């Protein structure tokens, strides 16, 4: 996706509270002039987001409403086009649509619809007679599309068929809600209307924002490393060419190198400030009401799973807050943490990597669990919760003979 300037990130941070701020409220909170806010808001709302994969494929994160999509495809009285979709994808994929694992179900849905993108017969005038097509789609049909253009056409057609269930391939990051009466209690005109603003509540927009932040974080880390290497390399060159007393020599070349080193160190400081900004922003965004809403809508594993590979955010802290607010259960919480527990034995390893008969699985006591929770994750559970955790480990290891000691 395109870069998001810092001012726009500040706007998104306010909107991530999901309170539907108007431009006036944004201007007040960010201490900016309303005309300037309008410029940034229009940029964020402009339908420019999206890349090649968004335009030419269907992925799980393109699905806005899994249940609504399944209902339309599988259960509603079929229109000609829905009937065609059923005939072509239900036989292969329908058994997987209601998988208890949200991510698996969404992946199967996406695979099913992506299968339609290469169908040169997907569009017919009779099948789409009940759907009002956009000008872009009508123009593409008139151009007699072939190969790659067929895939693009079919992607657009699916957007027209399922406008509330599949995201548009080109979209804004935010959208404008229904107009309402002003929330400005000091207004001289209390009946004045204003437009609330929201971040799009879909996985693709979430991934775009998180992806941009991760990209900036990695760029900062790379630049810091390069500049440090450059400084160390120059110092090595000086030592080799002039000797250990190099710093005592009044040499124009040395002065130039010292100035360059100061400049590089200043840049390192700037990049470190940038790194802190993006890391803090990422953590705040993941702990926001917006992320909480998506976690409830799609399942927290769907949105947080891809972040496990990075050390630039505290996933456990995010999970703790979701648990505190009742958005995830103890069982879900433990299921997510379980792979990160280790067992103290010669064959110790991650819990999800342990296989074989339960009799050969190393013992792990409740005290071990309690210690790891407190030391590694800063989490404290009472006796009842610890019992739930023990039961969860039994289920994960697939045996009634628990490797957990009863101590």
C-alpha cells in the first residue's frame, strides 16, 4: 500500500478509538486547523489503496462478512448468478465453509471465489441482468477481455455481486458514516449536522496499516545498522592508514571523517526516534478499540497470528487486554500461549512440538506453569484458572493421561 504520512497516522490513531470523530473533533484533538484536517481526511478516504493481489485475486483478508457471504452462496434463494456460483464451487469447497477455525473457513471461501476468477464464462448478460454494473465494469466488458483481463473483470464482478461481503480492490482507509447532529455542546446551532469518520473494519485495511508500520520499523532498523557499520568501517580505515594515534593527528582528512561520523550519529539518533515512534504507534494500534472489534468479528488468531514473527510489538500485552475485556476466553488465551511454554527436561521443547505416547512426555507441574506465566508473560492466574490451563494442556497433547503433575 501507499505510504501513510505521520499526520494521517495521528488521525488514524484517534479514529482507532471507534467513536466516530468528525473533522471538527479531529481538529480539536490534534490542535490543527479544520481545512488542513479536511485535506488529510480526503486523502485517507480516497479510493487508491490496494495492490496487485487486491486487484487480481481473492484472499481471506478480502472477506468482510464471512457469515453473510456463506448465507448468500449456500442458503438464499438463488439468482441466476448465485446459482452459477453454487454449481461451480460448492461441490469442491462447501464442506469447509463452516470450519470452526475462522482462518481455515475464510481461506476456503477465498479459494473457492478465486477459482472463479479464471472462468472466461463467468460473465454473461443474462446472468447479470439483475445487477447494476459500474461504468468501469461495463467498459471492461466492451473491451473483450482476455487472460489477465478476465481475472480482473471477474474480480470486479464479484465486488458488484457481494458489495457488503467482499472488499473493493481499490478503496480508502477510512469511510464517512451517516450524518448526525453535532456533538459540540457549546455550538450556537445544536441542530447542525456533521459526518463521523471511521477506519474501514476489514482485515485488508488492518493488514495495510500494520504492514506499513512494520515496513517503516524495518527500514529504520536497517538504516541504523548501515550507519553504524559505516562509522565502524571508517574508524577501521583510520587505524589502518594512520595508526593508533590517529585521533591525535591534526589532519584535514581526519577532520572530514570526524565530521562525517558526527553527521551519521545524528542520523542514527533521528532513525532511533523514528523507530520508537512507529513501534509505539504499532503497539497502540494493536491495543485499540478498532483491533478489539476486529478480534471479536474475525477471531483474534486471524488478526494477531501474522504478528508472532516480529519482536516489534508485545502480542502478550494485546492478548491480556482482550482477555481483561472479555473478548477472548481463558481457553482461547491459553490455546494461543501454549506453544510458547517449555518443559524442563533433557528433551525439552515447545509444547506443540511434543509427540509420542503420553507416558514418554516429560512432566510439567502446575508450579512450572505458574512460574512461566509470571516470569515470561507477567500473568497471574488463580487456582481455578490454573486448573483450566491444565485441562487445556491435556487436550492439546491429545491424551487423557496428562503429562501434568498434580502438584
